[in-house]
């Protein structure tokens, strides 16, 4: 059991370092864009964030209602 937990912690720590590099690449790419393309990039980011935020909000709202109805 300890080996599995240790393995999961190791994989999660390595993957977060690898994924953190995308942010600097996006920043450098966005700096070279004109105004119209930058607005399109921002809208795309918001579009991709909409579904996960809606799911989290729905689950949180249901949890909050069930907790307050007791």
C-alpha cells in the first residue's frame, strides 16, 4: 500500500512540473498577437473553462442546499 501511495505522489509531482511549462509558452505566444487574436484567445480560454466551472457550481449548489435543508 505504501508503494502505491508513494508511486502516485511521485507521478503527480513530476506531471505538475511538466504541465507548468505550458503557461510560459502561452504567455510568450499571446504577447506576439494582435488585439483581435488576443481577444479570441481570451474568449477561447473562457469557453473551455465554462463547463468545468458549471459542473463545480452545480455540485456545490446541490451540496449547499442539502446541507442547509437539515
